[in-house]
C-alpha cells in the first residue's frame, strides 16, 4: 500500500507531459566510453506485446534473413512505462528492449512454439546524452544470436536504426506505441 501511494505521488508530480521530458532523469547504466550496459533483468520489465516475424524476413540487427520465424517481445522499464501511461510522453531515461525468440520448425497449420531466446536490441531516450539525435533516442544492440548476449553496446549509426523509426513513427515520438497492445492509453 505504501508503495502504491508513493507511486501515485510520483506520477502526480509528473502529470504534465513537458515535465516528464525535462524534469525527470531515470537512471540508465552507461560507461565512461559511451557504451551502454545490457540490462540484467529486462524480462522482469513490463512486457507490452509480442509480434511474429515470418521466416525469411530481414532481422534489423544484422540485416540477414531469419532461418525460422521469430517472435519479438517488447519490454519497457517499469518507471518509464508508468510515466508514459500517465502522461503520454516518454520520459528522459526511458529504456525499451525488444528480444527476439527463434521458433521450432513447424508445418503449415502446426502450432509455432519457441525454441530459444535469440537476440536483444534496445533504445534509450536521453536528452543530455543525445541532444541532436532525433527524439533524443540512442539505439543499441547486444547481438542477434542465442545467449549469452554481449554485455555492452556502442551507439548504432542513424542509418541502421533511427532512420526507419523516423520514417515510420514520427507521429508517435519515434517509438511504435501503436504496435504494442500493452501501450494502448485511454484517450481523455
Ligand atoms: C525497417 C525499419 C526498422 C529498422 C531499420 C529498425 N527498427 Fe526498431 N522497430 C521497427 C518497428 C516496425 C518496430 C515495432 C516492432 C513490433 O511491432 O514489435 C520497432 C520497434 C523497436 C523497439 C521497441 C520499441 C518500439 O519502437 O516499438 C526497439 C527497442 C527497436 N525497434 C530498436 C531498434 C534498433 C536498435 C534498431 C537498429 C539495430 C532498429 N530498431 C531498427 C522498425 C525498425
């Protein structure tokens, strides 16, 4: 109960959208060389939805066709999730990952079951660290392969990641909120 009240108070403070962007700074684990550390508990973040990518489609990390269909699970760091749901604005320090999961070969009509986790990509919103990047978003990846994933990632070039988010999601802060059922907000 105490936690609930504290959470509500925090959210009440940040109910104005502009406040969410400027006043808050959620902690993100960066290193002195500018690389970011892979979050160690991302599967305990809020899973906002799953997308199925058919076999043969291109994976955005390595630009190669995928040998089996892959599920993509999207997880949002819980404080960023709470603030976004309350305000509609992604706060400074937002972290979102998408994790790829390979599937077992299945014939048409068969159930598509998962075989193993197979890669992790991340975006971070950081107004101070990425003053000129579109949407103040930095894009990272920790490999497209079975675990273990890389422990750190350097910032990826704009052409590889941001360009597509800019082209397709400019009306939603460059984050595909409308793809994820768990990010649907009540319109007031
Ligand atoms: C060809 C277009 C395209 C490229 C290139 C691309 N993305 Fe995305 N990205 C998308 C789409 C579409 C979604 C929504 C996916 C879904 O429905 O699950 C997405 C979702 C994401 C998400 C989850 C948050 C969100 O916006 O839904 C992250 C994190 C992400 N991408 C990171 C990356 C990274 C890192 C790269 C570069 C390695 C990258 N993206 C390159 C199109 C792209």
